[in-house]
C-alpha cells in the first residue's frame, strides 16, 4: 500500500450509508469517511452533502495495520473548524460566603431527631 496517514487525495464516492461514505481512491483501494468526519458540526443527512459518483477531496486520518482499512476525513480539510457550542456547567456554591459545612452542622441534630422519630414510628 502506497498511502500514508496525512495524505490528501481525490476520490470518487462509491457508496453512501447512514454511518458514512465509501470513497474509491484508486481501482483497488477504498476508504470510509465516517459521518463524524464529513463536516464540522452536526450532519443529519449524509445524502444532502455528497452523492454517489461525486469527486471529493479527502485526507487519510488512519490506516488499520492489520486489515488495511483506511479512514478518511473531509472535516480536517475545512478552512475553519466549527466547534460545537460549549455550555459551561454552573454550580451553586457558597464559596464567597465562606460558611463551609456550618449550615449542615446547625441542622444535623434536627435531622437526626427526625430520622429517629421516623424509625420509631415505622417499627410501631
């Protein structure tokens, strides 16, 4: 096999499946563009992006050394990578108030009494 990871090649789309696109690199070699490597961002329908017989430019991102299967990408060749929106999780803290576990310490005796009462009622 004369191909290596990082090569940028022209290929012909030979098949479209829900999980990706098969691309013929030459008469004897074929690779797969996984749906996650078709384009940056979310891809709902692959058929809206590529069609069978279309010429596409791809980059080799992996070659399985045992099976010789080639993984391809169109996403790595895009001018600007579009990141999916990132939502930072926010958690409530009382860090600024610096009360730590004092609020738990105040309520703990009451919680213990309530738990003992609940257990004694359930046994009766």
